[in-house]
């Protein structure tokens, strides 16, 4: 409903919004304030508008709507609703973790990448907890997240780690962006994207820089009886666990150890170690908060350049190209990306000349009819 | 009769496997398995059963059964397991969990 207002932040420059405030009528001022409120936190223009604060209405993210269901240990989805957006915490820790983790993930995409939910258009975030009994898994079924309680012997409940929640939700983001085929290298890239942004959700929640973060996926998920710290390590793929029952973490860190297998859709959870490590190396080389630059490069490449069939070489080429576009050709950021891929055994090539994908809708539908909206705001036409 | 069972995928990406040779099973164990295979109509199931919406991190089951003269493989994603196949998969999953059939 509010698409036109919400979308102002990305089409109307801040100085224009300020002029709308200074010179517009009441309705125009409200619209401008709304738009600034949404983008103000990221663009820093709120201070300049202090004098107009009387007009400010409480600003919330435009599309954050979380609903948590319980399957009551059965298999029906989505199950029985237990907590909807804005409702107080439940007495059930899994419900609250699913709710809070979905919020942390929504906030990373909105605050940092200006993406309004998974589809860029405020898609509701539905999660189901207590799926089946002793269920050692969490998955994205194409429409929602699903979490098991774990068997208690090897695995704890899957909502325990916020990066697992960010991982599952990012499968939704990927589905609406490049829709990377869940098979072979494109599938491993799909997995890696989920690990990357899952880890960034955790790092941002903990306010950690790249060198402070643990870069683990699923920390806390393994019970105390398992020899292991997590399920995957982006910093040191292959070292997350080594246990008599679970076996050893099979992830490679570079192309020399790429695993050819028909299981797991061609090893999508195994070979994801390679692009995972490339992201880690990039983020550490750039320094600071990983979501700010490395994350932005990966996000923009995934949104604008990846296609369903992109493989590791394509990812290396396209993230390197994106780093140049965002931060300057041959700048420190692009060098960091290039060196990272080389270290995992892939040499980024020249910019690809493949056909560009269709433009993706931005939060609130940026690409549609902004000119008419601006004209009407300024009383033209 | 020989059975090769693999449950792969899942968020953890840790496979669960079982190789069963009916000659090495107790007679009642073997009979239980054959009954579940018959009830599943295993040899009439399609070789691949995938969901319309692919999703991610779901378990995938691969079951190959050799019961001369027939050999058949069924690969099925966990969210689209046919009801009649479920008891066989649960049984094989439990056998694999014991770790005695690797
Ligand atoms: Zn817009
Ligand atoms: Zn995944």
C-alpha cells in the first residue's frame, strides 16, 4: 500500500527531500519525512531535519512481519500459529529464537542493503518450530523456514544459532535474486551465500569486526558430547568437527581439494567451503565490519550479476567486477577480492560479457514510475 | 536381497548410510524389511521424486534395492516422500543410525 512512499528513499536525493520539507504543503512534508525516516539511519540526514521533528511519525521498517508456528512435533506445515509480529515473547524458547533471529536477519538486509525482506517487497517471514520428533535439521521449503528440535544426543535445537536462521532466510533471498540452481557448483554457491549472510547476521548482532568474528556456522548446535565447535568454519574449512559418530568436517578450503560426489546434490554443503573461505579472506583483508564492504560486494554481485547457472569461476569474476564498480578499479577492495579467489585456487578473469539479467525490483519497487510520483509531490502536472 | 541406503543433504550435510545384505540378517529382520518393501510398492515407484519448489537444506534419500532379477533406485526429497514409502525409509534410517551397516 505504501510502496510509493517507501520507495522514495532510493530515488529522491536527500537534498530534494529537505526542500520538500521546507517548501512543501503538509501532505508533502509528511511524505518526505516518512521517506527520510526510513533511510535516515543509513544516510545520516536525520540530524539536518531536527527542526521538522514535530512531523515525524514513528518509523518502522516497511515490511517486517514475522509469524512463528509450531508443528507440535508433527510434519504439517505451517502448523499452529504461536507468535505474530509485535506480540510479546512466548514461553517457548524456540519460538522466541525463531522470531528474534528472523528479525535480526530482516534488519541486516534492510539496514545495510536496503532490501525489504526476502523478495525485496515485504514478504512475510514464516517460521515453523518443533518440526517432527528428534529432527536433526532445518530447511527452507521454498516458502518458509522449518526448524527441528534436534535429537539431544548429537544436535541441539536448530534455532539456537542465529547464523542458522540467517542461513535459512538467505535461501529465500537467493531464490528471489539469482535463484542459483541447487546442484553442483551453483548449488555450493547458493549454500555459501547462506553461510556468508548467516554469519554476517551473527557478526552484526555481536558488533564484531572481521578479525573478531569466529566465522563458525552453527556454533552451539552440536551437543557437549560431540567433538566439534560447529558444523562449518569459514575461516578454516574442514576443522569444525572431528567426531567418532559424526565423522570429520569434509569441507575443502580450495579447489585442489574440491570434492566430486553425487550425494547432497553434488556436495553443495561440502564444496561451499571454497567460496566461504574466499569471502572470509576478502573480509579480513578489507578489515572493519565484514557486512559493510565485503558483504556489500557479495550482495550486489548476487543481486545484479549472478544467474542460476553461475559457477565458482563466474562468482570470482563477478564479485571482482562488482568490487571495482562499487569501490574503484584496482582499489584495495577489488585487490582483496581478487587475491582471496586466487588463494582458494580460482583466478578471476576479465569482466564477463554475458547477457545481463532482468532488473530486480528494489524495496518497494524502485524501478517503477518514480517520475510521476515526484512530479505529484511537487505539485506539478 | 541387497539394499543401499543413503540419506544425504540437510543443513549439516552429514550423510547417513546403510548397506544391508539380507543373508546376514536374522530371518525376522529380513521378513520385516521385505514386508515394508512390498507395502511401499518400491519397484513401481519413479526413480526421482522431487518437490515442485526446490527449497534448500532438505534431506534427500537414495535407496537402491537388488532383489534378483530386479534392481531399482529411488531418489526422493524428504518433503515429498510418498506415504507408503515412509515406513521403509524410517526403518532404514534407524538401521543406519545404529552404525552397524556402514
Ligand atoms: Zn524505491
Ligand atoms: Zn543451506
